[in-house]
């Protein structure tokens, strides 16, 4: 029998990893209190619990204002609308992110201009972003990926030199800081997701952070069907119902109480993983930028050298890790291979008129495509809530797969 679990051997880890989200009677009590109060929905904005969470989360990240909304896709769209970015405007975005980052631009009427990434971080390459700036460019939308942040020093300087807005897609970056500034608080807006897998979750939801009171009022109006939020001018906007109710906000308040201890533990064990995995041949670690002054992660990303694994690529290695009991994935793809990216199906005017520009075949993104097809693997953040033993099991599984990598090659040949 094979030594590898994927081929019938015994797995390294049989006990699994902690359930997510972490919950106990505090979440039950919070929901019960909300039910008894009768304030379940999101109207009128801001409802009491949503307002309290937004205030606390903004303060934790270091922003002046927070707006809670239905999800992290809507928050990106609302940020664009609040900045008056729309029809035929261009927004620079990286080649690796979840597909809805691009869709937020398209729904707002703007054209996502896709730029390749840095090999060290999988985030927007500032030099390539500079080359992509054109007369129609209105904003840069860096995406903080896994345990990395985009190079905000260079991106902010680039944006300021060209008069562009910066919208941080911080769906992965709860708790992170760059030079002491919270992720999502450096640009004009920061957009966070509270979807069920995220590190600060209520199942669904999203937050917008900003230091600009006017932008916060506009965003609040946009998520509340355009109702005026400006106390002086009572200006209406063209909005929609993108509110999040107090039932979800109640969960977020309790989850926020847990968050800092969880963030610190993930950061500690990420450094432990880096020290431990450095000895495994073919594993290429991607340590965080030294300008990140408070660490955290949605997932931890590293690279593998297929040559060191008998030619096996990241997909085969990740599948072998999962068989060994390790939650490892290759799910963040280059736009070239993004399964959910079908802008033409929207029939939106920008997708019809500029379909040729939205076609990944027309984009020069070789770094993102090579890395995501062959090299990068993401570890679920639950690994880093399982103590040093949970991390050691990842390293043991990687070493085991490396030692028996020829079996993966044989399995690939059999599948072919």
C-alpha cells in the first residue's frame, strides 16, 4: 500500500482542525436578545447594533467611520459609486482576486483594467499599475491577499501623483496594519467581507471604512435606497437596499470580542510555520513585508517547486495535503482561469461595449497565471488556531508528500 493517504495510506492528521466559526452561548444570547428586541432588519439606517459594530470595528482598524452592508461585493460597488466612478471610467485591479472584485467595477459601469502581480506577495505590482494608467483611469483597487498586504506606500504615492482614488479590497485583511495604519484605512475606502469563511464573520455581510465623513454619508445613503444622510443638505442619491440587519450585526459584535486573541494566535503560529517549513525541500515560503506591523491572515499562502516534487504541481500537492488531513487549496486563480468570471452574461452596457477588453485572453498576466496554475497553495486559517501541533502536522505532511512525490507523478499518469 502507498504511504500517501491520497493513495490509500494513513493520514498524518486524523483529528481535523477547529470548527469555524468559533461560537458558544454568547452568540446564542446575542441573537436571542435581538429577537426579543424586535429590531431584526437593517432599517432605519443605522440600526443600533449595526451602528455599534461599525463604530467598534472602525476604531479597531483605525478609521474614523464605518458603514455596514449586505456583503463585501456590495461594499466595493458602493465605494465606487460614492467616489462617482462609473460609466467608461477605468479602475486598476490585480490579476489574482475573487471574481467579484472585477464584477463590482462592471456593475458600477467601470472597466476593470487587470494588472499582473508581484511574485513575492500575489498583490498588485505597482510598476505595472503605473504603466496601466490612462486618461480614463479614476481609481486603483489593490487587493490584500491571504497574509499579505499590497505595497500601500507605492500605491498611495502613485495614486496621489495622478489624482486617483484608492479603494482597498481588504476582504482578507481584518486586523492587519501597514506602518501602524490599519488595512482599509489607508486609501479613500477599505472594503471588508464578513462572509462565513472570513476571520470576522456573521455568515454574510461587509464593511466599508473611511476617514472622510462625506464619503461615509454617501456610502450610508447608497446602501439605504438613497435616503439622505447629510444633515445639512439632505441630498438624495441613487442607491439600493444593500443593508445588513441587526441579527447579523449581533453576531459580529460577539465575534469582534473574540477577534484580537484569534488574530494574535494566527500571527504567532504563522511565524512558527515559517520556521518549521523552511527545512522542507521544494517549499518556498512567502514571509510578509516588514512594513506590516500587525499581522493576521485569512489564509497563509506559500509556493512549491514542482521539480522538487517529482514534477507534481500545486493542485496535486494540495489534494495530497487534504488527504493527509490538512485544509490546503488552490482556489484563488489568475483571471485567466477564474471559473466565475463571465462578464458577457451580465449583458450590462460596459460588458457589451468593452467585451474585448474584459477578455482574459487579451490580458498580459503571465506571473499570476504561472503561479496559480503551478506553484501557490493556500492554508486555511483554522490551521493557525490549532496550536503548534496543528502546524507541525502541516510540515510533516509536506515532508511526507515531498519524500513520496513520485507516487503523485504516477497517479497523474494514471489519471491521464
